[in-house]
């Protein structure tokens, strides 16, 4: 499996799942542009690790729900790398855990704006030049939340459902241009967001204490999600589009 000559842009790529995806794609031969919102130090570290793998890398600051910041990032990335033919829409934020009746309307706008509207911005900006490439891949990082629709998470559930609707629509629109669009939907992952989630929702201080109750013996790692993305953009995924993989560690 080689991604030699290809360029990936990973939103939310400085930490957690996004960092694992960026490093995985670099290990497979891609040059990688990473987006980050606030943690410049983490972004620089991730760029250094990608360069340590022998690949070209750069980091771009943008809040993904800001259309002007997105456009500036895309313009800079295309000027630096020449093209982007792999887009991973990974940037995300969590809901605050309130019921629908108690949710702040601004939270709904913020969460949907990041996950779904921001992903739409990125696709709109990058798809036209992607059509000129031999192959294009777009991967949305969704969640098992679209299957479970758990209480206390309506903004997040709605946002991920909208993202998956975008993926399905885009897959139908762009297959004639050689662009594959797929979805990876993880369950609980050992990331900063995952650790905050279990602490807030379950009172669990150490996410690793949940390992014993998992069917395969541990909570998911970011690399587990990255491996699914790597499959979709590989030669093995060349004839796969419009699909969703649940990476849930057997939790169902």
C-alpha cells in the first residue's frame, strides 16, 4: 500500500484521532497538511513527526466552522503542496450533555457548524481541484452516535447525522469524477475528548478501567480509527464509495 505522490489534508489533525490519521497516511507515503484550532504546539509536534517519516508536512490554524479561515487555509495548502487529493474531515467538538429542552441554542449552532457545515465548506473548496487528480478520497469521521442517538447529546447526534448525509450525497455526485467518499464511525476512543466524556457521563476518572468490559479487551485507540481511514484511501479501497465502517470494538 503506497500513497506516494498524494497529499492529504486532515482537519483536527494535531491531536488524538486526527494525529493518528495524519501519521498513518504519512507512513503510507502521503504528504500531509494538518489543521488545528488552538494547540499550536501540538500541531508543530505532529508536523515534526510526519517529517521524521520522510514526508512533507505543514500546519494551518483555522476554526473549521469559519468559512473565511477555511478558505485561507485551503489556499495556503494548495500553494504549498500543489494539490490535495485526500480530505479527512475529522475536526469535532462534543455536546455539553443537556437534554433537548435544556440545550442552549448557541451550542446547536456551534456543534453542527463544526462537524457538518465545516465539512461542507472543506468539500466545496477542495472537490473541484480533486476532480483533476487521478483519484480523490474524502473520509468523514462520524460516530456510533448516529446509530445510538443517546440522550443528552442531540447537537452532536444531529451534527454527525448531517455529516453522514453530506457523505452519501457527495459520493453520489462525485463518483463520475473518480472521487470516493466514505465514513468511519468510531465508538469510545482513548483521546482527550473520550476521557472527558467518560468522566462527565460516568464519573470514570481513568478510561483504562473500562478495558475489562470491552469485547476485545480494551477501549479503542486512535490508531484503530486511522487504520480504517488508511484502508479507504488505499488500493484496497479503490472500488469502495458511499460506505460506512463502524469501528466499535464489538460493542454493537
